[in-house]
C-alpha cells in the first residue's frame, strides 16, 4: 500500500487513515486516564474546554472498556481480511486489558482453531471456562470449542465428552 500525495504535498490513503486511527486510539486511551472535569458553573453547551482539558463529545465511550471494544472491532476487521495473526494480536491486547472477559477468551480460541492451533485453542477455551463462572451459556460455548479442538486432533472420545458437558450445561 502506497500513500499518494495530493496537490500541495498532503498525504492521503493508508498513511492518513493509520494516523487518524492512532490519534483516535490515543484519545480513547488517554480519555480513560485523564477524565473530563465538570464544566465551570455558567458554562453553556458551546463552551470550549479550559486549557489542558480534553474535549470529549457527550456519550463518547472512554476508558478501558472503550479500548477493548476498539480492539475487538479491529480483530473482526483483520479476521474478515484474512489477517488471522493480526486479529489474534488484537484480541491478546484486549485480554491484557480485560482478562476476566470470557467472550474474549472464546473468540481467541475460535481464531486459534481457524489457524489449526488446536492445542492452544483448547487451552484458551479452558481459560474461557474459568472466566465464565456461573454463566452456563458461556461455559457451554467454551466446551463446544474444546470439543472441536479435540475432534480436530483426532481425540473423538474426548470430543464426545466435551460435547456432552456442553449439552448438559445447555439443558439446565
């Protein structure tokens, strides 16, 4: 991918998009750390933020959860584009922010299945089981991934046991 120069020397194309993405990501990450103080009394909706304050539009998501959402969105785009390694890296970054999120562990496990990394897929699905806690639907989904990983490795009896665990959780 090459960037093009417009008349006047300004860049366009992937370099600009990458720069905008990085700037937006930085704003999201910093927004969660710095916070936005309340406006001074009498400041109307059109008042500009004071020097040193961040201007965040009302209703904009900030903080760690926003970063996780952005990383998951990135992973989805990368996966759809066939960039499974990049998608996995995005999910791993999201897991460093939200290690208790069972859905992230399951999503990374499914990605590892697509990559043919069946042992790692099963390990990640087991992490999803731990993170699922009492959420039976999340645990059943993780057991189905374990079953798929075992089946792909040729462990048919192990796959049947995992599938039975998933079915038992769904029946309750």
